[in-house]
């Protein structure tokens, strides 16, 4: 089988501390054709750092293309904008604080061979803390049972299917859950058990109990019919 083509799409906002290292790691992963970074209005020097990285990548004649574009703020809008620039077969949506495994393309190929058009990775955290390992276990099994993926799990989808459903719904929060609900109507997600590694910074900053309470509180309100706009306003107020 011809090797799949893959675009990694990264929405960012003020990620100067992470973006150079993130791109550097992605450049070492076999099978990535291009990296598309969509900035939502950073003011911390992220774009200046990326301009330097783009020049370095071009000078190195890397087979991977790195593109940076400015977009409207809002993760859903940014990811849709990045997807519109891609010509690859698969799109992988990656948060700036999450690392793809080196064998990520093997998982995408397996999904393709199993006839799945979308899916997600299992998740682990960048810490050996036992509590965070338990949280990762619950997140992975919750997703396996419900078929709902979240942005931290590096959602991937075939580009033609993504365009067919109209991309991410343009809502300010819960866009990953809304996308999962649409894609589940086509097929259940493919689970790649090799995990992505995501930062535990949010959990460290706010505390495990508070973070879990906010996450599940927002989800329960969303399932109960509260609009994403109201949830986003609530999230900003308590953050």
C-alpha cells in the first residue's frame, strides 16, 4: 500500500515557551508531510519564533513543509483554517502541549486498513505522578466506551470526511465533542493505544479536583443543552 500522507495542524495562542521544541520533535517523525500552525493572535513572540524556525526548516531542505498562518481567535476556527490548507489524506489536530509518538503513522495506517475514517490516540501525561496515571487511565477508557474524543487525544480524520461534515463546528467550547458526535454517525473512532504525551500544566496550576470538576461540570451542562457560548463565558470567569 502507498504510504499515507499526513498533515499535523496546531492551533496556538501564546505558546512561545513550547512551539520551537514541538515543531522540532514533529520534524523527526516519519510520515508527516506538513505541519500547519495557525496562530490565534499571540502576543508573546510565538510568531517571531516560528518565523525563525520556518527559515531553518527551509534552509535544511527538510522533506516536511512547515507553514504558519494567522487566523481568527478560537480553536475551532483555527483548526478549520489549517485543514483548508492541507492536501494530505489524513489530518491530525494537535495541541501545542501534546507530543505525538514517533510511530504515529503506524497507527494511522492501521486505522486506514481497518476501514476507519477517524480516531484518536490514548493519552498519558508528562509526569510519573500516580494520580495523573490514574486520570489518564480513566480518560482513555471513558473515550473507548463513549466514542467521544477530546482535543488532548490528538484527533485524526480523513481529510475528505472532515470536509464532508463541514469541519469543526464554530463554537467557542466543546468543539471536539461536537465533532466526535458527527463523526460517530459515520463510524466509531479508531483507538491508537500508543499514547500521546500531554502536559499536566493545567492540572498542576488549578489542582486535580478543581480541574476534574470543571471539565465534567462543563460536559454535563453541555449534554444538558447549555450553549457553548454560555459555557465559554463561565469557563473564562472561573479560570
